[in-house]
C-alpha cells in the first residue's frame, strides 16, 4: 500500500495571526499614514490586543522592508500589575513560538525570532518615566494613555528615535476617564494642539472603536455594558468623552451655561477676581459677579502660560473694559490668588507681591490668599450647579471644557484628582469658595485672615481701612433697614 507523502503545513501569515476586525484594520491603516494615533475610546474594542500585535508586525516590517535587525519598540502601561494583566499574560498565549520568545526575567521583553529580524518589544511600566532617559525606541505604544499625565507623553516623545527609522510612531489605546483624560481629549478628540505640536497637527489621528465593532465579542457583552450606570455606560459602551465613569461634575451641562451678553451685568453688582497662578502650567483668571437673585456668574476668563507675575498682572488689566477716558468701568471687592503664589518668590519678592505692585496701583486692591479647602470648594461648586445658582458664560470656553473632565480621586472620593489642565477648575474653586463661603464667617475672623495674607505693612494698613469702611457701611445699612421697619410698625 502506497503511503501518501506528508504535505508540509504552511505557516500562517501575519494577517491570519492577527485576524483584525474592520475597526482594527482602520487603525492599522491610520498608523501607516500618521505618526501619533489614538485607538479605542470604549470597552471591548480590542485596544490592548491590536496594540501588541501592531508592535510585533511593525518590527517585522522594518526588517522585511528596510533590513533593520534588533530594533526596539516599547509597550507601556501605567504600572507593572496593569502591564502583566493587560499585556504580558496575553502575549504568553497569543504569540506563537514560531514568531518569538517571551522573556520574563528582571527585564521583560518579547523578541522576534532571528529570521523575522530579532526585533524587541520592551515591556515596561510608567511608574517613573525618567528610568528611560537613555532609552531609544522606534515606536512606542501606551495602553490606557489617559492613566498618564501629559508630562509622560512629552517625555516618551523624546525617546522616539532609532537609526534608519525616519518617522518613529507613537500609538495610544484608551478608554475615556483617568487623570490624563483632559489633555488626551483636547489633542486627539477636540484637535486643540499646544503650540509645540501645531506644526505636526496633521500627524494625529483618532480611531473610535466600541464593543459593538468587535466581531469576536458576544453581542451580549455590549448589551451588558449598556446596563451599567449612565456615566459608565456612556464611557464604556458608547465611548463618550463628555460623560464617563469617575466624572465629578456629572451634572454640568447647557443648563449651567449662558451667553455673556444675556447676563446683563450691572455696575452695582458685586464683582471679584480669582487667580490660579502658574508659569509652565497655565495661569487661569476668572471674573465673577452675583445678581440680585443670588445667582453667581463667572463671566470672563484669561488662561495662558509662560507669563511672569508682572506680565500676568498686566494681562489681567488688559481684559478689563475701559471708558473713553481710559478709566476702568468695573470695580472689584476682592482678588483671590492661589496660596502657592505667596510662597514662591524670585529675588526678594513673592509672586503675590509682584502681582500686587501692578494690581494695587491700578485697582487699589491687594491679592488675598485664596481658601484652598479643596473638598469644601468642589462640594460648593457642585451644589451651586445643582441648584442652578452658578452659571458660566460662553466667554469662558476653557472653564466650560474643563469642568466635565475633572474626575474623583479614587483615594479620596470627595476630592478631585490632580491632573494636567485642571487650572481653570481650580481658579473657579478659589473664586467661589473664598468669596461666597467667606460671607458666613464672622467679620473679625475674615479681617484677621485677610490681613495675615498681606506681608507689606503699608498694604496691610490700607486693606484694614478698606475693610473697616465696608463693614461700617454694612452696619449703617442694617441700621437704616431696622429704623425703617421700626417706624412702619409704630405707624401700624
């Protein structure tokens, strides 16, 4: 009996190994034509999967098309447990030995076989990005990019270089939410680029993928996502970058905004200014007022970085309207400044003193140390939004964009997690908490608190006189109201 010759089994192609979904194909096409690609935006879209497989495919193509051997790329997560759960544990079972070997020693890598170019996927965490100061990568993939601050993105971009690779790639995969939500959304979703990225803005692309786009998942999984609480369902099922799990101001919406010209601000309404000082990060300045019905409006903003204290003071003055004689048409009760500005100094003066030099001369006001009760401030803002006692004018687009991106601190759920781009929210908090909550404090307490925040003796004396004058006017007003009421009762 004749024996049939054994037909050698064909090796699967990369296409067969990856078996990409239509959305994953769209991602693979985008990364061919763009240098910075964000993929995902919802749960179940196959983000982590395509990230690791694309890096392996990229290494093979560098060898096949350019003859580059032993090229290194990086696959990053925010910490080692996440790296193991999302990537290493999956690579063990998904990547066949025919393409390479996983090494799990002190240094964790996956290396392609020599006949495939010997390229290395360095499996790393981002608990301390400075560890990679001397590292070089032909491509970088970050799983759950929104778990990281923008500083991490900027640092990793410095490590994108490899001989023979003229356009290294940066790829992120992420759900909405996390401390990096604001900056990721601003760049990839809203296409608002910082100055340093303006010249390469065309190199950024976003590919939205949801669980419903993944044919490898059961339809029941997508339906189960829809049963989550509203914010979670919007983020994980629908990929909404406006409503997501952990969002603090989940009630903020169009009902809390107003056209600036519709407010009808009157000269006699009380007005005040709040400032969150920054240099590398933005300085954020807001103007506030309260109408006779008790509704507070935040109606003007200034958000800019790289301003010295004196430059910031002048920028604030330039935003205040003037009449035909050049006189300011608004007067203010207080200017509240972030506490750090009273500690930071250049040469002899603190940043607060340098601001005061210009603001005092023009507005006859010193900056007061803002109330930095974070939990109390955020709660006040939330309750005012809920009661529709606080509205933000459309002349404050940065604040309107920032409030929905602020997320709860998982370690202290009453507080908001510090993150890049939270300066507008902080400044608004300083303004509302310092001014409105202060009304409930006894005058003597407010006087001592205000004077302690002013280091200069002359300015301290002037502030004391001003506050005493205001308090006396308040006493006289109360006496007039009492006398008027007493006469009415006598007549009756």
